[in-house]
């Protein structure tokens, strides 16, 4: 049995419980059900040998059955599923609570779902889970794994069709050449990038030609960054359903629709996407951004309502992933605009979280183009004049374009103006004045 142990947070929306006691789930429901089916159930954390990777690999290979619980995101569980799928033709069963959302496209594989409405598994719930497992596990245990379904003759190299290797090599060479063309657009002069991006779209996709997801997603990012939101919306509308309905494509569609002015439609679509595929920091942040745009253009009393909604969704996004600085970086100025008791402290805390996430991205040598400007903004939002001055020196050394200064300087000025302490405000305004000379 591959599953989490002890009590873990679910990070899922109601009706899911906030936490699940996986020890109780195992002891009261899963283990008894597997015993009834004739297996000798062993849980991965039950003996010290499971800590040794060699024994884990042997166990995954030799066990008659591997049951993996995907109720909450767990890297070890996903890794061990992959090992079993590659190692054995049959005998891997995926299970999860009925409210669970998988990390990625595991949904394409058959799963057994069971009810799990509470943290501590009650006798009534245990009986329902037990019945679901006894009924569903045997059929799934006999199903073939995806590697064996995909590659006829696998794992015997002599039986696998060798022509597939040539086809894959050709495909990868074509994909590499395409990615090089995409990179060339990004390095072209600003005034020619839009036309080059549109030309690349027309070269690889006319609206009805076959399109593999890898190329489709690269084109989507290219059009979003270089060709504008209208072109992005039109491109997504033309995609075949299997690609157009991918969660990441739907996210970008909602963002593009919002950028063209349709914020309510984008919010509704994102909420539906989260209902189907689950919440993420990106999705909560996108909803927060749509409410922020509505807040900026509305009059009271709607203005206050939109501000509250923007803060709520950005807070949810921040809590879902502290390494994603996008939600947290938007909170400080919104807190200060709301100006409730404690909002100044919340603004400084959110700025610190975002600043640490940006620094982490830079330390990992990420290609994220917004990490630098956001890091500078968070120094302003946290009232850290010393860091703002140090970053100003970096802007001087590296150039205003890399720090997107033309786009962000007005936000920095707004942040300085919101600072209550006169000395801090004066220090930040002096940095703004220096930055203005670098444009």
C-alpha cells in the first residue's frame, strides 16, 4: 500500500475535510478490505526497510498488487506509481477520495473513488470505503498498465516496434527546431516580434491541421507574450477540443478574455475550472486579478465589494503555494487601500512572503522575467529602503529593461506614497527619483 501516513491537510475546498487521518483510513477501511480480498496488506511506512530505496523498488516489483492512494498530492506516491507502471504489466490500482483532484493527467487512468467526508474515519464511512474497495479492486487489478498498453511488446526490446524509435527521434528533432524558432522570436527587435509570432503560428497551425499538445502550448505562450490578447483568444478558440479543454489552456483563455475586458466571464470560467479540476495558486491569483481590475474601475458600494473579493482570492492563492509570488505580491497595496485594523501588518507580511519567493526564484536561476521587478516592488511594499537602494544599483548595472522599469515605476511611486512613516516614504521616493533617471 502506497499512501500518506498520519494526519495531513487536504488543501481542498468543502465538502472535503480540512484534514484526513490516513492512519485511521488505513486501519479501519483499506487494510481490512485488502485482507478480505485475500491479500496480505503491507503499508510502506510500517517497517524501517521501507526507508531504503532498494527495498522499496523490490517491493514495488514483486508485490502481487500495489494500491496507491492519490487523495492528496504526494510526490512519493506519484513516483512509486510510475515505477510500478513501468515494472509490471498488471496489478496497480489507483484509489482516492471522491472529492480529490489529481496533480496532473492521472485522470486519464481508471481510478476507484470512495467517500471520505470527515477527518477521523467513522465506522459508517469505513464500511462504505470497505465495500467500494472489495467491489472495485479486483477488476482494476487485472487492467494493463499504460506502458504496456502503449508499447506493443514492452519490456522486451526485441519485440517493441523499432520504427517507433525512428518516428520519435524525427518528432523530437522537429520539436527542437520549432523551439529554436520560438526562441528566435523572443530575441528579435521589439517592433517585429508580433508579426514573427503570427507567422510562426501560421506555419505550424492553420486552424484545422493536426497539432500536438507540446507545439500548441508553446504557440500559446508565444502569442500571449508577443502577439497580444485578441490574437491569443482567437488562437485558443480555433484549437481542437482535446487541447482547448486542457486546464492550463483554459487558465490562459480566462486571462486573455479578462485582458480584453470581459472580467465577469473570466471569473465565472475560472470558478468552474476550479470546481472541476481543483484550486491552485495560479487560478486563485487569476481570479484575484480580475476582481482587482473590477475594483479599480468601479464606484461604491461595488468598489469595496470587489476589493474584498480580490483580497480573498489572492490570500487563498498565497496560502496554496508560498513559492508562487504572484498572489502575495498583489496583496500589500490592496491591504493598504482597504485600511482596516491590522492591514498594515498584513501588507508587510505579504510583501515579505513575496520577496522571499522572488529571491528563491532568482537563486534557482529561474528564467522567470517577472522575478526581478516583483522583488523590487516588494522592497517598496515592505518599506525596506536599504534593499530598495541595493536593488536600484542592480537596475543601474543590468539595465532598466531587464527590471521592466517602464512598466513598474508608477506602481513603485504609488507604494512609496502609501507609506505612512515620513522618513521611510522620503527614502523610497528618493529611490524612485533615481530609477526615473535610468529609463
